[in-house]
C-alpha cells in the first residue's frame, strides 16, 4: 500500500491492487479506525466515509484538493 503522505496522524494512500480494470485516480485516507476515499476527477468528491464526522470530511476534501497534483503524480509513478 503506497503511502503518498502523512499529515496530523492521517495516512493518505492507495492500494497496489486498485481493481481490474483499474479504478480512476483516487486516494484513501485512514486514521484510528476511520477511513474515507476521495475521487480526484472531474472534481474532488467523496466516494465513501467510514467513521469521520462531517467537519473532518470537509477538511479532508480541502487537503486532497490542495495535494491533488502530488497524489496524481504518485499514482502515475506507481501504476506507470
């Protein structure tokens, strides 16, 4: 599971096996029993949320938007 970055105890990552055919670019975020997934395109949007409150989800969306290029570069580097 490639970790793109960590921030404030949150792990921003994706899985090496992202489906066949591979799903579009997205990021998983995990912390202490909670996890969420965000699609990056056409706009950053929540795919699922398991355990984060609404305020945290808004915060996570903002982080993903700010790091979208970094996430996409890591995705493309990993999946080539």
